[in-house]
C-alpha cells in the first residue's frame, strides 16, 4: 500500500521500509527545503511538500493513505501538540489504514531505560516542551484519535513502534471531510 512518511527528512525510514516490505509505496512529506537532501540520498523516493503546522500537514482534503508514519517526530513537541499531530495523522488514513509511531519510550516512572531518560533530558533542553513519552501516553494518543487495535512492539533498543488502525466508520463521516 501507500505510506506517507510525515517529516521523513532524508528518507532513511522510507528507504528501509521500501526495501523490506514488497509492494510498499512510500512518499516522504517534509518542508520544501528538505527535498534536495532527499533527492541526493534517496532519489528513488517521491517527495511532497508539507508542514506539521498545517491542517492535514498541507495535504488536500479527501487524500487518504494506507499507512502514515511518524518517526522521531513526537519527542520534539509538548504533549498537547503531540495529541494534535497524532489526530491529524489519523485523519489521513483510509478506513482500515495504519498509523505507525516510531519513538524513544520511557517507562511509566519516566526514569528508565537510562538511555531514554537521558534522551528525554536532551529533548527538554533542545525543544521547549519536547520529551520522550511513555508507552501509555503514546497508546492513549492513538486511542483518543479514534484508532483501534493499538499495539506496541519493542525491539532490543530504546525505540518502540506503536501502531493503531483506523476503524470502519460509516460513509457519512468520511464524506463529510472531503
């Protein structure tokens, strides 16, 4: 299916996913100034200009995606803004589409794992209101955005993948936002 990599920068996540998932068609969305970097590093990936500050990240009404990826985006923002970003991303999904979050995740005590706790401190210093978030916060933001089947997948490192699926709402809701 089609994947929109929101804030995808140089395209490393999209390039990896394209190589790993047969039939995946990723498109990188980022600020216009990023396009030359993507073209240099991953010329095989399409680019669309967009902005997290715009409704639907600047994408046209009615445009839908099978997958939307927010990789290393939410730690730059305060919690209130993260809720809005997740809601906008969820609104870009087809019925049955999947939102993927790829983030550094703290435990509920907010002090471990140690490398993530240090990363959270760095985000606080670098970005007003930025932080590493807990699994329950990320899970809650997806559920609050109306996503279902929310799952968390952990690997060996500090990064966690959280996924949620857009439910099968009736046609009147979808027709209303076109």
